[in-house]
């Protein structure tokens, strides 16, 4: 009981939201941001015990053709979009159930990395309800608004992910 209170006081777990997610009895896609990467995990809960089926880190984008020179931008909006796209392709390839999204204690603001990730999931073929006004502009997702236009790179990475 003490650890339950500790996680709540530290702001690491909102138990009301967690309880609602667990009651749905559906798998979850957990989205997390670190200082360097974007991480997504496909999680199944059994009796309030989480089991990670697979995880995708934006560092994997290097394997699919993300340039080494842009290694510092693996937490950007385009990287979030491609991480969501890669996650969706893995879900469809392994024929897993449609998940619900779990953002934990993160602030969910419109037109941010979270919604770029969701757009990647939707474009990859996962059915998630979300209004289109919340997504970032296409120029931001495709990398046209960055210092150097990386839209061609993103298109190449996306085509390599499609070959999964």
C-alpha cells in the first residue's frame, strides 16, 4: 500500500485513469518521450499485471534509413510519426488486437508529438478514433518545416517500413 501512495505522490501514476484502461480489457499502446527518443510499447494486462508484447524505440528508425546526421532529432514530430507508423505495421504483421492509447501522466496537447504518433498509427492501419484538427500540419509531419528539408528522407524511411 505504501508504494501505491508513493507512485501517486511522485506523479508517476494516475490510478483512476489506469483503472479505466484496465477495465476496458483491451491491449494498450503506451507512448513515452525521453530526452533522446520516442518509445511505444504494446501491452496486455492480465489481472492488473502488465505484459509487454513488443516495444518500438525511435532509435530503430536508423535501421530503416534515418540519416546518422539527424540522430539528434529522433524525438521530433517526424520521428514520432514514423515510430507510430512502425508500431502499426508491427501490430498488423503479428495480427494483434486493436489497442487503445495510453499516454500516462503526459500532458496531451494538440498538434504535438503525441498526435503525430497517433497519426502514424492511423496511417499504418490501426483503427483509432481521433479528430483530424488535433494532428500537426502535414509540413511538420513530413519534415518540410525543419532547418533542412527532410521530406525525401521520411518518404524513404516510410517505404522501407512498408516492406516489413
